[in-house]
């Protein structure tokens, strides 16, 4: 069974940092682009970042460019999101999603990041 | 950036009725990269339709997608109680940005 499980969320002060992880299982992780998508409380889905199968390409939403870094460890079947200089508007549930033919075919349950003093 | 506008914002229907949800793009989108998701409260989104009209694995055939260019539609032929949820369209085109519509909430009337 394809599964992705996020972890690492929590409460952080504005300007702080947090690293999210996404553990993948049930598929060949190194064959798929991976993405982060977030959802602020009561709001819609917003794409955050994506990474190529071999880390050769990474792309970010303008709202997080220069503050967030996506990476992956194919040996550990794990995706990461390093989030620095966090702002209140970064408060959201962060989902890890598997990319497939222009869509996201498997999602984790999400991890909540709250940025507040 | 391609903006996706979904309508209506909220749709109130009864079980057994047909639902038609619209997704309009600010510029032409490749049909290959237009998808629809369902999200229930407290749950992750679930892929319903990809490539504008292909059903994802395990999705009932009462769900169908259509459209091209800038206008896309998700139809649910006979609403079941479990279909009441929020639906999002999403595009993944030539721009490096991926965008979602703002969502349509499907409520029980």
C-alpha cells in the first residue's frame, strides 16, 4: 500500500525554523517527484514546493522562495522541508504528496505548523 | 501564474441529484494536467480525476470530468451521502507553478 506520513510540525515563534519530514513506503520513492502542499485553517489548498526524483530540480511558490528548502533522501525514502524565517501566514497543515502525471495521487494525513508568539 | 476560479462557491443539493462543478482557468491549460480532488473535514485531499477526464483508481463511475482549454467540469451523476465535501481543481502546466482553485463546497440540501 502506498503511504506517506508527515511529521515534525508544531508551535514555533515568528522568525523561527522547523523541519518537516515525510516518510514514504509501498512504492519506489526514487521514481517519483514529490511535493509539499499546505492548507491554512479553514482555507484552500496551496502548493508550496516540488523536487525531482534525483534532486536535480527544485521549485518553490513565490511566498516561500528563499525561506524554505525542499530536499529528499532516496536511501531513506524520506522527503524534507526546511522552513526558516517563519511567519504567522505560514501557519497551516502541511501535506506531503506524490507527484504523478501532473497531479498528486497520494497524500499524507498532514502535519500542523503553527507560527505564533 | 494561472488562476483557477471555481463556481459555484457552495452548491446545495439532495442525495440522488446530479452535481455540476465548474473550474475556469485564466489562460489555457493542457488537459493532461488538470485534476480534481475531494476533501472531507479533517482528511487529506483525495485524487478523483486526472488528465481532465480519467478517473483515479477506485473512484466510482458516477464521477466524471470533462473540458478543455480554459473550461473544465466535474460532474457527479447521482449524489451519495458520502459525496458531500469540498472539491478542488488543480493545474500543473508549463509554468513552474502549480495552482489550485479556491474550492466548491457541496452541501446536503
